[in-house]
C-alpha cells in the first residue's frame, strides 16, 4: 500500500503497539505505511480498565477496528475492545496470507525475469482490485487456471499459476470435462437424461454439476476442497454416466478439459 492510503471507518486493521500511556495506546498500522491509530483506554478492553498495561503493551501486535478518520491527520481513532475473537483470528490469518503472497509475488517476478517494481506497477494494483488481495489471486489461479489465463497476459502468468499451485491451498478447486453422448432409441433423450442424472457427489463438501452444451455435448464440473478429491469424484461420475448409458443401449465418450 502507498503512504497516502488511509483506512476507512469500520475497517479492521493490524497494528504494532509503539507507545502506551495511562489514557491510551498508539499503534503503527502495518498495512498503512506512515499511518497510526490511537486506542483510548476506554476502547482497550470491555469493562473497567484500571491498569492499561494489563491489557496492552509496547511491541504487541493487535487487531483494531477504526472508529474515526480525520482527513487532516495521519492518526485514526480505533478500538481493540470492539474486535471479537473470531474477527481477530480472521484478520491475522488474512494479513499473514497477504505477507506470504507478497513474497510469492516476488518469486514470480524472479522466475519470469521481470523487475519486481515493474510487475508491481503493471499488475499488482489491478490484481488487488479484481480479487481483493494477492493471496486471493493466487487462490483463483489455482482453482481455475484457464479462466485466470483468460483474464491476464504476459510471460509471468504461467509462473504465477505454477507458484500458486506449489504454495497455496485454495478453499476449493474446480475441474471438469465434456461428454459426447448418443442414443438411437426412440426414447433416446430419456435414456441420455437417465445417464446424466445417475451420478451424485460422494463427499458432502463436493459440488457436482452437469449441463448441456447442446446435444450431443454435455459438460461436467466438479468443485472440491483439493485436487485429489476432485479427481476421484470426477472419475466416479464419468464412469457412472458412461456405464449407465451403455446399459441403456447408447454410446458415449468423455474428454477432460
């Protein structure tokens, strides 16, 4: 982030405590260079705070909620008290992921033989606008590499996907393919429909979808937490469709996409 960026009211930020006084604490905001936050003693913890250092101390990393932003000041007001335990864990996780993603982005630049400053200027800001974060961009590149290649161009794209696959575990991955199904029976449409509706996901956290590309072509997509599970689900589903259609007197083929 550039030094002129300012957090918004209601935004959750990560800060390093640099000064603690009887009436409050000052934080350096790690995501906003040259910006600070002040946490009044009343916003340090729930209930009455007699000794502020019992709750916050110099050097500590904390998650705070921005409560007031003054355009003419580089210091925003913030609250630690208003941050739930779940929100704190979520924010710290996201921040750590983004720190890691920045290092991976530098690796992409090195592998692509592109100056990191140039890659930052040409790609990074647009990527953050598109995905919300660099880490999310890596996740997207792993989950659907073909769509990612359609969105971005440059000799760095393949390296970005390669680095993502090697280092980032996405919330889910998507794979799929295409059927060509035929039946010459009088009720062939119903027989093909029976074959297409025969498979179902094995695992609860897998999504299986089959849709028509226009007869005789049909596409199948699998969404699962990891590639191993997705591949297993896809194999079972494809075998089920082709076997069912064969038993119904039809023929079919499958192509992985």
